[in-house]
C-alpha cells in the first residue's frame, strides 16, 4: 500500500516539456502529481530534502569571487564596523528572491520571456542583451578569482583555468539534472570551510557583535565617500541581476510547483543564512588577520588577503582560504553561465533544460559553453586589464540592477500572470522603498566611476536629491492610485498561469510608462558613460 495521492496535471505555460515531470533533486524525488499530505516531521523533512537546491545554490553563487574581494576589503580596511550592512540586506535578499521563486513556480516561464510578453519586445531584448553582456563580464571576474586562487596554491595558470572551465562545462552537460545539482550542492557545502578559518583566527566576539548591532561609518567625514562606495559594493555583490534570472529558471527546471512553495521558501532561508554566515566569516577573519599589521587598510586582492591570513594563522589557513575562493568562483561560474543559457533558451524558444542532453538542447548548451569559453579566454590574454574589467562589471551591475527590480515588481503585480499569487500591499511598499534605495545607490556608483574624485558632500547631495524625487513620486502614486482591494487567494495552491497565448493585454498606467521611459534614458546614458570611462582608463594604462 502507498499513501501517494495524485492530482490531475493541468495545462500550463511551460515552454519546454522537460520542465514537467518528477522533481528529481539531489537528495530525493517527488512524483509528478503527488498530492499526498505532508503529515509528520519525517515526511516534511523528506520533501524539503527533495526540494532544496535553488535557493541554496543562488545564495552560495552570490558569495562568489567578487564577494570574496568586497568582503575581504571590508574586513581588512575597516574591521568589523560594517557588519550591520549585512543584516539590512537580509530582508532585501528574501523579498527579491521570494518574488522570483513565486514567479517561477506559478508561471513556468522564465524572467526574460515574461518581460517580452508583458512589456514588449524592446524591453525584453533590452533586458536579455543587458543580462548577456553583464553575465559574460561577471564570468570573467569568476575566472579572475580562479586565477588568484590557483596562483596562491602554486598551480600553473593556463592548465588550471582550462581544468576549471572543463569542470563547469562537464557537470552541466550530462543530461541529468540530479547529477548537476549534486555537484553544485557539494560545492555549496564546500563553502562552509570559511567557518573553521574564522574559528581558528578567532576574531573578537565583542567586535563582531558590535559590528552587527551598532551601525557606524568608520573614518568620519573625510572617508565618507570611500566608505559609501564600499557599502554600495556590499549591496551590489549581494543583490545582482543574474540572480533573478537564474533562480526563476532553475525553479522551473527543477519542476517545483506552487504546492511546494513553502518548502522552496525554506530552502531560500537556508541559503540566506549560509551566505550571511560566510560573508560575516570573511569580514571577521580578514579583520583578525590584519589588525595591528602593515596589511591593515591596504587591501589589494584576495590573494594578498590569503597571504595575510597565512602570516597570522599559518600556511594551512592560507591554503584553506584559497580553496574556498576557488570553490566560490566555480559556484559563481555555474550560476551565472546557467542564468544566461536559460534566458536565451527561454526567449528564443529552444530546448533549455538540464534534464536534456547536449544533442537534445544544442542551443542551450552552445550558449553555456560559449560564455564560459569566452571568459576563460579573456583571463588568459597576456596583460589583460583584469582590474578594470572587475571595476567595470561592478559599475554596470549597479547601473542595471534597478531596471531588473522594476520589472520584477511590475510582474509580481500582474494579475494575468500571478492571479491569486500577486503581491500584497506590504510587499509592494517594502519593495518600492528598496527600489528607491537601489536607484540612489546606482546613481552614486555611476557618479563615482565617472568622477573618481567625488567628495562626501557631493554624495550627500545625490542622496538628498534622490530622496526628494522619491518623495514626490511616492506622493504622486498615493494620490493617483485607485481603491485598495483585498486579494482573493481562493484556490491559490492549485492555480498556475495559463499559456501565454491566453493572457490578456498588459495595461500600464501613464505614470508607469513615464517612469519606464525615464529609466530607459538613465540606463542608456549611464551605461554608455561607464563604457567610455572604462575604455579611457584601458587606453591610459597602455
């Protein structure tokens, strides 16, 4: 006898039929149509083990090579005084990722395709092209991280880069979703090596606690601009556009439906805890390793931090940190390249699933291999301006993040798309406030790239100006919105978006259209200015 209860399989909008079927996770399977009640701790735990993966992988991918650099600089230059920023990012991480998890489970359609269908081909193409270019450059930073790690370990550069690329390509190209997820989860667990490094370097518990609980801006007014840019870096490395595309598509590819959303939200919380612990560990042991030494306040790169760790705690700790950096860079390469391949496959209607082999999804794997090969090739170019590439990626990510967040918010309020799963009022208010802060940080970051000598007073001026604009727009939205109606969530557990051809036309208010037009102009101008600045610096360096 079995307690398996099957539910009828409904027609949905999924674009690849490989996205419909059993959930085959790294640690368990849930049969298609399984509607049995999850009664008892054992049954709930087995369900969680089968579902866990998307949230954990996207969060561990968030602690990638760029994150190691940003967290390391924070701890080495300013100790534990900026740990409080990490706590502020927790609700931002959860709300943003919960919305894309909900979109994936309810719609079965990737982020880029939904943007095209609901807002037109221009915005869809704009979003996907931006993602493709930014992800390609972000992948370069992952391979820069691999270069720094293998360099510290004394391994030859070219063979190591090629071996890492082979691992990233090979793990995803077997035609087995479960096999890929097991490799990815193994790497995620490998990131926990940061904890024993922190324990052995034992940063002060008091300084860690005060860093989390007492917000401060170290250095005073004279260093406000430098510290503000580092705070923006902490935000940018924790909330990135690729995460939205990856998480939504990975949830779809894992075949997670609305019935298992609460388990996927638990998976997301597990990932957030791990990313927070990892970030705090790096900041803590970077502070402990360099405090009172000549290295304090002189961050160069992750390899330099590994040397400082070795000088403080022994060569083994330096090796452990380099291995953690290598692990993080490979996880990041997995996630960023997959987000690109998923988006391209979704938009162009080609097979795009890890459940398929290479012969069944040539275009999907072609994009995946292509972006990895390009990134590896760039890193291997002699005298390539890798530092400038890293700075340019950070700036472009800051410029493009508000755009991704705007579309996410609009999609999560689209009743044709989410039906009873649309955002509630509190989620909208919080997300709108976060979006305003992201726009402000984006403007500051863009200004700092264009004008490296920007002063603290000018940064404060930008903040005040953005706040005034935000209040005006918020007041307009409040005075022109219609009556607030309760959302009918009856039957939400079984509701999924119908095929795209059955959706009505998306209707945008005049205010939304004006805002999108302004955003379009800002993105185009800012992106071009950043590109010009990076080219100028590259030419000047030669």
